[in-house]
C-alpha cells in the first residue's frame, strides 16, 4: 500500500466541533484543505487484536488493527476525509501525497494528522472507495505539531472516514441504510462513567431536484445503556457541500455529504455527536449505503 504526507489546510471548510442540537444548513467543502479544532475532551477506545504494519515509509513503529479492507483506498480528485476526536475535528481533501494506509488497512495519515508510534486501530473496514476506522492507541500528531497520546485503556479515540466525493447529484431518489460505522465513544458531559458505546444505525431518503438534495432520516446511537436519536440535516445544497444540523450548541449534531462508491452507486458520509439522556455526548463517523428508489 502507498501513502505519503502533505499538509493541506483551508480555514474556509466547515468547522465541525463536537456540539449540536437545532436546525440545519450547508457548508461548502469543495476546493480547500482541512480544518482542525481542539479543546479538552473525554474518552473512547479499546485494544486491537489483529497484527498489522506500515507501508510507504509510515510514521508508526508498528501497530495492530481490528477489522479488514477488501482493497486499499484509492484517492482521486474528489476524495475527502473526516477525522473526529474529543473536542474537535479535521476534514478536507485527500490525495496520494497527503494520506497513508498501513498494511492492516488502517489509515494512519490523513492530511496533517498522523497516528504514530506503537498504535492500535479498531473498526477497520473499506475498499477502493472508502476507508473507516477508530484510532484508540498511539501518538496523534495534529497540524504537524500538537501531539495527543491515546493510551488504549481509557476509551479516548479518534474516528476517521475517507471517501470519494461526487461531481453531480444522481437523477433518481436514493434510500440509504446499512453501511459501516465506528463504535461511538464518549466525548464529554453527563453523570455516568465514560465508556465505549455500543452501536450506531440509521436510514435516510434523498430526493434530488434543481441541483439540490432534500434529505430526511436519522441515526440511532446506543451507549452505556442509553439511546439517542440524531436527525439529519434537511438538505444538501450542492454535490460539493456538506449539510449540517445542530452546530453551535451543546446538543446533538450531524454533518453529511453524498459519496461515490463506484459503478454508479452512492453512500452517505456522516459525522455525528449524540447527546444522551444523561447529558453525556458521544462521537462517531459512518456511511450509509444508498440504492435508487
């Protein structure tokens, strides 16, 4: 497998802090680089089991991974990534020169974010058109400088999704369900002890007209004996835009963008923060596979 490193940044991209609750809007994501934010956060993660390694001159000293990919991710002109962690996020274009995938299928470089040292990655899945996983152990270097240590024992985690964007919306309406998600992990809030979550599932319907997408649906997030529903934004303003809802408050939030899965098929790329009844918030990423209605 291949991948190298190149900083790509643009402050004009959507800034998804792990916060939410409330209405919806779109933020353009075409052209531009990545955005990063950072504030103190919470917990998420555990240990991996399957041996793996680095390729392409990797930054890690070796690592383990849980899960597998059917093929290495192949960055193209419309490829993008999302990286969500306690208190912040990074997102932007992804290319051969600013990404790296280890032999175990884990993405360990996403723009200027690197997983280094002896690392563990879980929830690994993917093929040539997407890659998903959760960094739970190792040293994370953000912005080419700030270092964050993941111990693999306190549940703290980074969630990533790499995917292929689309140049145009399809003519047919889409129904989306199933797919791949990281296990949600604790970010902050609430009175219960921090823990790794249980699951994320969801469905969505998208109708296209006049160059826009009308979106309906929601996600169900389960963690620590609690369940939360996270609504999707109501619209996608353009193929290169990421629709968002709930940003700017301390509740639930979701951001989505249509993704190309090859052979005329699509998926819905998702980043979310789920507010549980106890007040705890959990983060994660995922993708719903979509079929034409």
